[in-house]
C-alpha cells in the first residue's frame, strides 16, 4: 500500500519550498540531507573542541583550589584581583597572611572565611 500524502514543506537546510511525500521529511533532497549531516558533524566537533579547551584553561584554577596554602600569585589568580588589591586586603586585616622568610603564604581557610564558606 502506498500513501498519496503530499505536504508542502520548507527545506531546513536551503530554505526552498518542496513537496514532501511523508510527514517527517525535513530536506528537499539527498544533497541537502547530506550537507545538513556534515554541518551537524562539524558543529559537534567544534563544540567538543571548545569543551576540551575550556577544561584545559580551567585546570590550573582547579589545581589552585585543591591547595591548602597559597602564595600571593595563586591567591590573586583564584580571587581574580590584582596584587595591590590583595596586599591592601592583607594590610586592612580582611585576609590573614603569614610571612615565611620572604614569602607570603595565605591559608585556604582564610580565603574561605572571607566569603563565609564553611567546608
């Protein structure tokens, strides 16, 4: 048994109007279907690549978040502030820091306390 259904559709790839023989047809022909498939595959690869890039960019921040004690540079990167702002916060007493020799060390719990985070 064959169906005599004829439905006017617009191709989702090229935008041209065509007559479809089924209700689920999306493309006007085989060429548009193939081109749309390749476009979907390309977008999927680009999305996967972007996701991997974001993970690589976030890796140093994750490594910093796992440390118990941070130096000035790591603290600035974690909080997204400048060195001078951090030194000003230390001077004002908003963040407690300890000097070991010439190095300034900040405990992770002091940064968490700044934001009232209880871990």
